[in-house]
C-alpha cells in the first residue's frame, strides 16, 4: 500500500514538474548529485575482466562521492522543510502531513519539522 502511494506521488510530482516553468535550484542540485552517485554505484558494481573492481572508478571518485552526502542531506532537509511549510500554508494539518510522511502521529510530524528547522538554522549560523 505505501509503495503504491509513493509511486503515485512520484507520478504526480513528475507531471507537476513538466507543467512548471520555474526551476527550484536546491531540487535541481539534489537531483544532479543523486544522479552522479547513481552513476558511480553503477560503474563500481561493474566488474573488470579479472573479476576485480571496474578500473575506471578510482579511490578519488569514491571519495568525491562521499563528499556529496552531507550537502545532499542539507539540500533534502531544506526541500522537506519547504514542502511541509507549503502543506501548512495550504491548510493541511499535522495528522495529514504525518500520514504522507509515513509517521504515526501529528506530534511526530511536528517534531520532525522542528528538528529540521533547528538543524537548518544551526547550519546557516555555522554552528554545525
């Protein structure tokens, strides 16, 4: 059931993106980073003729991929926070938001958003 909801959400958002003319820079950057990480994993999973790792993927490539994760987490946190704020602006209550996030209670959704907001503010201030 949850898997079907996720597929439906992806289709709905893909259609929205096709209609939208505005590009959200953080979302675009996150998509690029995820694509790069996917390419690296695919290339790393291929085996060379000797059964060893793909020779085209170096330790520096893997290190570069590792360096993307912290920024990607930050970008995803910002995007999630924006979407939750938009949901609230559109009149969704915390119970509805919790349901869409796969959480069990409105309190869990509200606390999650508060943690995101706090973390993002700490990053902005250079505390993290």
